[in-house]
C-alpha cells in the first residue's frame, strides 16, 4: 500500500489541471491507474469450477474481509483506458495482474493472475448531483478473459464504480467487479476490487481559454465562459461579435460604442464626439441656435444665416437697411430708396444754385473755365446719392430760330454732362436733353428775362426707379 500512496500523490501533482468535469465529450479519454485485489470467497457456494466448496462463502459473505480473503499485489497492478461514447456511457479496456496466495481461507502456492476485460459503464453523476458534480458513481457490465496459473477462462462481468473528482481533471477511483466464469470445470468465479486514480484528457481547446472547442463558439480566439468562449476585448460586458466598437468600452444601448460627450449620439456617428451637440447636426453643438454647427459657423455666438456663414448681416451705415440689401451700404439712406439717400427738393435747389453760374462761350456749347468750380461742387453733391440718376436740361431764350435754339440747348446740356463724367460721375447716372426756348421761366421781352431763360437746370430723371 505504500507504493500505492506514492503513485496517488504523484498523479495528483501531475494531472491537477484542465476542465473541472467528469469524463465527457470535452475530455473523452481517461486513464485509470490502480491497485487491484482478487477475492474468491463471497461468490456463492457451489461445486462448480476449480475451487472446492470449502474455499467459498455465501454471495457477498465477508465481502469486506480484506485481511483474510483479499489477494493484493502492492504496486500498480491494473490499468484502464476508457473513452466516453455519449449520453453518460463510457467504454474501457482493462488489463490487470495479481498474485494469488489464498482462495477463501485456504492458502495456496503463489498463482499468477492476468486479466483482460472490456467494460461499458453508465455514469449516474448527472442524475444524482447535476453536471459537474464531484460525486460520480457508475454501474456497468462487461466481459473478458482471465488466466490463473496459465489456465484461462472467459468471464461475464458486473461492476459498480465510484469516482470522486478532486481536481480539474483528476479523480480518486474505486471499483468492485464480479466476474462469473463461463467454464464450469476450470473457471474461477471471483470479485476483483480496485482503487487508484483516474485522469481524463483529449479535450481540444485551440485558443487555450479553458473552454473546449465543442462548447466554444469562438474556438480560435480566447474568450470568456459567459460568452461561450467568445472574447470581449474592451471589457465592457458586450462580446465582440455583438460589439460595434469591440476595442473601445461602450454602452449596451449603443451596441458597445461609447458616447464620450454624453449627448446621446454614439461616437462613431458623432462628428464632434468630445463636445455635446445635437442629433440634427451629427452631434455637433450650435451655441447661437442658428442651425449651423459651431465648427462651420464663422460667428458661433451670434445667430446668422447660412448664406452669410452663420454671421448676422451688417448695417455699416446704420440706416436700418442690411448691407446685403443696401444699394449704398456705406451711406445712410432710406428703406424706400434701397438704403441710399434720397434727393430732396433742397438738394436739387442747391445743385441748381451752382448751375446758374455755369457760363458758355458766346453762341457756343463750350464751358468757360470759371464754371469748373461750380461743376465740381455739383459733382460732389451728386456723388452723395449714388443710385440717383440726374437729368441735365439745356434752355435758351427766344432769340434766333427755334431749330437753332433747340440744337444749341442740346449741345450745352451734353457739354455739361460730358464734363461731369470727366471729373468722376458715372455716365449711367446722367442724362441730358435740350429744350430750346420751349420752357421759359421769365419774359423774353426784356434783357433780364432773356438772361434767366438762357440756363442749365438739373433735375431728377423721372423714369428712375
């Protein structure tokens, strides 16, 4: 028995790793290393076989009388190799040796004992304590061939076995087998008891995660038991197969993706993942509420239209007409005149005070030099009204023919218009026309009246918008 104890300790140290289950489809193979005892006594009294009746007792009589009846070879003397075949059944091939020095109460010379057996066992473990229990009893049947002192005979076997799983894949093994001899004349009915250790093996765990491939839904990638062997790389409790962001811890409601800024939009769909924003703007903020994301808003803190890059339109001249609608953005005007100043009667009067001083060479359209100053003043006033079109009128007195007076008045009005364009007035803001003697403002019967009628007047173009 000292040798058996040493073997048990060594095996416990060598094979205490693996999956904590009895022999099953995950670890289908098992090896049992035992010491065996042969007992010929409690087999039932009869006159059959090689042993006399005096060497036998009633069935199970003194079944546990190891001191008087058991033949024990104090070393490893039984080896079993078994394989799980499904639904709780295992098949094992067993070989054993022993030395017989007593049959019942009768001493005999040392007889050699060899046996080769096949066993089919059914485990009651799952019925008694559920899968994975440490207590693993079995019942079984089998058959084999036994040689006692070189005389062999066939046997039919019935057995009871119990294993106590003490480690991950190692158990203490105890078995008692009744072997009924077929040969009436030279067979030996007997019990064979055994005790030892069994360890299982053969389970395939490709990824080494402790979950056998047969139960591992991700057999080539190390994983976790709670996910049937599949991984959760980021440790967020969502297995990688169902995790839209398997490398970044996230939330279940976002399929495992994070929402760093807490705005309810997962980072992969969030254009601004670190700043809380709006779903309508792909997670980006809109501080001024103008519907333009701050990152695209040139004025993020002032509401403005997209057409102006999110900035409010200016009114540089402060006339109440926004620059975008203001035809004169730098000159205060009126709404009615598109933001441009309106020409008043007073302005026209002022212009015409200057126009009274415009002089021409006698009977010609040539402007005299001393009139340039007045014309400059007229141009300066006109420039203050940048969207106004001015109409230059030429008039004469009644002396001379109508045709001549009409021609001269047209030429003088055109001459004033041409000069004004040379000092900066846009031509499209000026028109000219001659009216001859048609529009007198005084009598032509006196010199003073005719002088008043010979004039240039400036008015607003009547058809301007």
